[in-house]
């Protein structure tokens, strides 16, 4: 420790920092860009709040510069404003459409589960990634980090009445406390499809078909996305022949699963330093990971490879070709999936452009149900597909759908005295199946009424005025006809009694306009 006036000790000579890899530099650049973007976003929101707070702006809410509560959601979570909600519903509709078309049934479970469900599967350390607490009944509970254990619990809970094989899908909200990055948040929704009770590789093929069908439906091609396929069964036999014990298999797989991220040299180093393997064994493992075909792996490992696992992989690729999605699949021996419960075929969707993390992943987990009380192994396989990364993929490919707010009708009363009549007309329209936005406060100027109807995306506006109402009519105007169409050609008076079947009335009206040469 130095005192004032004393000669300072010479500064220690620091070792030159190791040169960073291209991937590390890219990740650091992405982190800086993300931080800058978040800062800019917050400043823009603050500025917008202050602008909206200016006097005279009656249709927005003013917010003080320093509100008494944080207006952003917790880190790693999202608000879903109506425009984001429309995108979510569009995406979930695609998930459901594929699941249903493949004969799967939808299920759900509580977002709150007992901690033991996950500790049993992954050990006590999993609690470090969970939003967990002890409830008022002294039960250790958590927001679910994944859905598969809940599925296993539910299947066993109805063990005597569930007929196998079962095919179920779900879109659960999951919570995991981990570092956020592009396409990965602490809160996300995940499309799961699982098949319980089918031991053959046809089950995996059916799941892979569903994944490819989903991609195709949203405009993604096999040139955009590929699916890497491997077998944990095969890799287990290979590692065993190299002297890797059963106890070491799962942690070694976790290291192997990092191959794409850190490269061969780093994998060799980690296998030797953290798993205690000798360098020769670690180098052989990396050689296996570099194999680009099932036959290459079988040739390299010779007698050490599990022939039944090799046969399963070959059969999977053969069936995928017959199914018509063989061009999506790629054999990749480095894909082993970090989760310890996988027992057979594993697969992982990847961005061929290399911009995004794993798009989806899954595989066979025949031993999982025995952890929760099944007497014998129950064949099972499935996949998980997060919503965040799909949205990022659609952004990158320019395929985000345009989903503006739309409504069939806006109903506008002429004045306050006509508001009850407008509500009656609204009820009739809704009874007929139309989506109707009732203008809650009549506007003083007709132009303001039209402006409101345009802002909410209305196709038609229904005017409820004294003259027409006294004659048992309302006036309906089509807001989507062009400026070149005369006003009297855009509107029709409809009987109040016909509002319950207004679509038929408007269809007939449109047909007469077409016959008159008007494009509808």
C-alpha cells in the first residue's frame, strides 16, 4: 500500500490479450449493436411520450418524463400490443393447422409446476435457470421452463385410460432465466409435438414432416433452412468403444454439442480439461463429429458403432425421401442435443445463412417416463419450436406478413339521440356473424367519422340517421371503392330487418355493380 509522497510501484506488465476469433468479434459487435438499439428505442419512447403529452392532442395519453413505475416489461419478456398479438395469432394458427392436419390433438397444462418435476430430470442445478419459489403451502413450485415433463406427468396420470400411440401438440408459455440474445428470451412460447408409444423411426419421420410442412406453409424453403439429423444411440456406442463410461456420456455430449459454436480445437481442449479424456480419445471424437454421412461414420468407427442405430438413420433418410422432404435433411454427427434424456434419433433445424441459433430441435426420449413412475420404458419422441426465433427468421427472409387491423363494419350514430338505434343495428349485424366496431361517441363532423373508420380498418361504415331510420333503413357505404367511383355508387340503403343477413345483401349489391362494369 503506498502513501502520499512515496515512489509508486512500477505497474505490472500485463500479458498481451489473446487474439479474438471472428465469431467472438461478431458476437461482441452484435451485443454492442443490440445495446445501442435498446438505448435508442428507450429515448424514442421517452420523446414520443413527451410529444403525446402536449396540450391539444386529445386522442393519445400524455406521460410524465419520469413516470413513478417502470413502463418496460421485465428483462427478457415481452408485451404484446395488438399488432404483435395479430402476428402471434397468425403464427399460432399455423402451428395449430399443421398439428391438426397431422392428426395430433392439442393439450395444455398449468404454467406453474412443482420443482421436483424438473429436478428429477435434470438435477438440482436446473433451479438456477428457473423462476422458482416456495408457495404459501410450503410447496416448491416454478414457472415451467419446458413442457415435456408436464406431458410425461399427464400421460402417467391417465395411464390406464390413454390408448397408445398418442399424438399430442401444445403451444405453452415457458420461462427460463438465462442470457437473452436474438431469438432467445427468458419468456417464450414453444410449439411442441410429441408421439408417445411408437418405437419405430416412422414416428421421428412424421414429426420431421410436420416441421417441414410448417416451414413450407409460411414461405420458408429447404434452401433457407435445413434439419441436421444424428443418433444418440449411435454416438453412445461409438463413445463406449473409445472407453467413455456411461456416467461420462451425457456431460461429454454437452461438450460435443458445442462443436459448431467453438470449433474442433476448443472441443478437444474441453474434453480433456473438463471431462478428463486423453487427447487421443478427444481427437477421435472430433473426427467422428466431422463425418458428413451415415456411411462415413459407420466406416470410421467400424465394429464400435451400433448397427441398429445406423440402420434406423438409413431408414429415416429413406422414408423422408418417400415422404417428399428429403432435401430438408442433412446428416451431422456433431448434433447430439445437450439434454441428457435423449436416447435415439436427434435433430435440429438450422439457418443455412448462419445468422440464427437453432430454429427447433427434438428427438427420441424413451427413458423419460420411467423417471416419473412408468414400470417399463415407454417409446416417446417429440420436438420444441420457439416462437421468437421463427419471427426473427421471417424478418431476415422478408416474409413477415402484413396484418393490419381490420373490421367489417363501423356503426356511427348521427347524434346522441340516435345512439340507442345504432346499438340496435350493431346487435343485428353481430348476430349475423359480422365483426362490428360501434362508434361510442358520435362525431360532430362526418369527416372525423370517416377518419375513425379508416384508422380501425373498416370495410363498410353504417350510418344510423333519423331520416333513413324512420323509413326502416340504414345507409351502408363501402370504404374500399376508389376515388373514381361516384359517392352514390358506393352506398346502399339496407332494411333494418336485413342486417342479420347483411352479407347476402351486400354480395347481391356487389354483383349488380359488377354487371354495371364497376370493379368491386
